[in-house]
C-alpha cells in the first residue's frame, strides 16, 4: 500500500504566456517547439520554465496547419518578454516552414513579431486580420509568419509531488506512469526532462552566492549524515514539478498523476507519496496532498 503523506506542495505566482507554433507538418512543429523549450526547466538558472502543453490538429490552429501549444512561465514580466523573443527568434524562426502565433489574449502585450520583424532588414511586411496583426519576414524557404504580440497572463509555478520507493527502477517506472497521464491535460506543463526531476532543491545554501541547493532531507546517500525524511528502505526519490495557469489546473494534474500511481496494477516498490515545501515561506499556493486526491 502506498502512503500519502499529510503534507503540502508549495507553489508561487509567475507570469505566463501561451504560444502556438505551426509548420508544414507535425514533425517540424514539434522540433521547433522542443528547441524553443530547451534549457527551460527551472527559473533558478534558466530564466524561464517552458514546455509543450498539447499537440494541436490543423483544425485548431490559426493557419490551418499542424501545430503545438507551448506554455512559458517566468518570475517577472521583463524576463518573460526577453525569453519569448529570444526563443522565438533563435528556435522557431530558424526551423523550416514554421510560423508562430499567440495562444491567449489579455491587456498585457509582449512584443513578438513587433520585435522580430527587424530581421527582415526592411523587407518585412505587416498584415492585419480583424484586430490581430501579423508580420511576414522573408527567409530562405519563403516567409516566416509571426504574430505582432504575445500576451501575458497569470500563472503558478512549483506545484509538485515526490515519489519514494525501494529502488530507481520502481520509482522511475511510477513517475513515468504519472507523467504519461498528466501530459494529456491542458493548462499545465511538466518543465523538467521527461517531466521528472531527481535533483530536487530547497531554498538557500551554505554558500551565500547560491539561491537554491540540494534537498538533502530526501537524498538517500545522506541518511546517516543529516536529519533525513527517509526510512531505511527508501533508496530513491523522484519529483514531478507542475506549472499551471491556476490552482485548479495544478490540483487536477497532481490528482491525476498520484491516482495513476496508486491505481496501477503490478506496481511494486513505491512506498510513499510526499511533496516539497518550505513551511509556506516560498509562495502562497499550498496544495495539500490528501485534499488534492480526495
């Protein structure tokens, strides 16, 4: 039986935006999106957290081509703007046949094509359709179509749960089962590689120049050195981190993931589900595990 610890995951407010990347076919839309989301696992050092939200059929994209919806989260509006422009220019515009559009609207605009148009060296052309404006930037395979603005919205970062068990094989297997289920949900992303992180962090460090460091209470190799939260039979801990648009989205993702593990037949070696928190000092969004799955 898997024990659900009576604790909570602690998350914090972020700025977010949704982009839609399309291409000649699904393969190239996905390649552009994967490149766009590269090195975007944690705001600790990456500047933003980004991930593929969902694949989109041609019937659900602005230009009627296969596409991918991407969510991007940052701690400030300035950083979000910087990351969107740099990643769109270096990772999407460079990918064959792609176009990029805003996937949400709000009163808070973020320059997108409005900034990237200068790459056209004076040959760029703008076109308005209704209340939306687009830029046609000449490139070597034709034109790169880019919406004038992206839009900022509120988001939440740092939702999470921990999977504890006897060995890497069983814990990783459980995490993969959860991620597969959670990746089907809208309005959330799992920003770490494959949706799973082994180097869980805590706030602060003994080294003053670091804002975060290893969460030693959950490191099996340190059980005899520090005040550990692991028993003698726990030899592996993995974490799933969730960013989402609102609390309901993150709660839903956590619930789907945890229940998928609990209800999986034949899954052995997982003993406990816990969560990473800092006593409520990091952020105002607290996701109590027992309430989430009830």
